[in-house]
C-alpha cells in the first residue's frame, strides 16, 4: 500500500522510511509508563514532555491574568459611583477574588471530572495518580500549593534582582535555589515537578477516543452490507501505517491513484472484484474493516505497526 501512495519509491527508500518511523516510535515508547490499577488492570500511559507541560502552564497563566484583570476592571466600573468609601470596599473585594483566582484556579479545574485545567485540555493533557489509583483531592491540593514555592516565589526572587540592595552572593544562592525548583522537571525521566513527587501525581496524555460507527451502532457490518467479506488473514497483511496511508488516499488522491491503490490491495490480498463494486467503495469498505480489525487486536495488546511487522 505504501508503494501505491508513492509509486517511484524503491525498496531501499521504503526500508529507510520504515526505520525512521521505528525510531520515532521508539522515542515515543520511552514515554510510556505501565501502571497497574487496584483492580488489576494494566494501563499504558504516555507522560507529557516538559515542553508540553510548560506550554499548558503558560496558557493557564495567561487565562489567570485575563481573569484577574477582568475582575479588577469589573469591580472598578461598579465602584466608580460609590465615592472614596466605595473604592475601599471594592478594592478589598477585588483583592479577595484575585487571591482565590491565583491560588485555587488550578485546584478548581483539576478536581473536576477531566482532572485538567483549560491549558492542559488544549494540549490533550490531564493529571493522574502515579499508582494507577483514583486521583484524590488531597493530592490535587498538595501539588498545586507547592506551585507557590516552585514557580511564583522564584519569579518574585528573580524580579527582586532589579533591586541592588541585596548582596551579589545572596542573589546567586537565591538563583540556584530557584533553579532547582523551576528546572526540576528537566532532570527526571517522568518530567515531574516537586509538587508531583509530594502528591504522587504525574501529567499524562489523554487523547480523545472516537469509536467506530459500526462498533457502537446496531447497523450490519459494512463489508457484509456492501457485499464485501474480508477474512482476518487478508487484513493481517497490513498494519497501522498502511491504514493511515489509505486514509490519506481516500481523502486527497485523484481517481487514478485510487484505482491504482485498489488494484494493488486487491492483488495483495487475493481479492477478485465483483460487478458493480467500484474502486472507492472497495477502498472505503476495506479501510473500515482494517481499522476495526486493528482496533480489536489492540484490545488484546497486539499492535501491528506496518506490513513489515511480523509479530
């Protein structure tokens, strides 16, 4: 199928391309952590990188700033007609609300069902317990209160460097002390903050999962309904990479390429097209059947990367 998508590719180029995919896959596999839940289920979790965690934090920090500015502007507008005493009351209320936004923003969202702030959700991340169990409220509170020591206090120290009243050696010690907390995720394989170590948590990928329509509906099997019936042996020829290539062919290629790909697949699996079956219907039906077949294999821990994978 790969040859059909790139007709001029030689065998050596195909092997080089496959080796590149294997290297990328090996890099991703290093981020996989196997956890056993209290019920005995084995979970394969992919941890977030330091860059992803930093990006999520910057998004959340920006949202915090916008929210606090909105609170201050809103209260200032309401208090504009209250006179001096009104400004005092409004200022006190604003400071209380800003305090809660700064200190409980992360706790509020991570205690929710998705265990993720808006920044984490935007990058497909969530918080999880490192023991595979249920994420508890005390763990969420502990990891987020430690953020004051890890992030906001070091930032305050760094900003204070503009004041030359502090001795240079003290500045250096403070800078090193702050660096230990701020750069800690870069020096451990699970990219954990100090707060994660104390709370027993980690940040993982939580991609959205979409079930196939034919899996969740009561409609007949697509290959049966359209007159196609592929055997497991025929579908075992291809893997996940070929499935992605076929998806690109269906979405973007010309009718000539679709015809060429359909002929190559039919020859590879030993399929004899019947009258009334078009190239597009054959490819769409084979795609749906192959995707379902690979998903069912993955439920049992059998992952076929591509057609060269003989596991």
